[in-house]
C-alpha cells in the first residue's frame, strides 16, 4: 500500500525556536540562513496520532531539547536527552495524545 505525504516548509530565524509554528503537512522542510546550530524546544499544532517528518535545510545542525519549559507543555518534545538533525537530514516525530507531547522517533 502506498501512502502519499503532504509537504510544506517553514523558515526560521537565527535564534532558538520555542513553540515552532509548523504548517499542516506530513513533511516539513525547515529553511533559514543560520550562523550556528539552533535549538527547537517545541512544535505547535500537535494532535493525537500526528506523524511528522522534519527535513533540516538550514545549513546548520538543529537540536531538539527534551521536555523544555521554554515551550508550552503540549508542544514539548520527549527525547532521551537532546537529539540533533544534521543539515540535509531528517527526523521523524509522533504526537502522543496520552502524554500530550511530541515523541522524537528517529533520524
């Protein structure tokens, strides 16, 4: 069975991202001209069962901070520590409605 994923993009500024507002799609390219790696502490718009692939197109490494209080509780990401996505690589996330958190599956 073949599943068609929808794609969109978001451009970030040269700063850490709290409660990153992501467009509604399954695959998101994260764009931006960054001078250094940046942290993403949370992703908006999570609903139970949402599945998301983020592609890093910033030219730098993006870090995803575990359960950071810098983002609203329902937007936080649960990781075994801080995880990263290198430039031109992707990471996969699932929104767990029981925990009201994004789970970083793998990259």
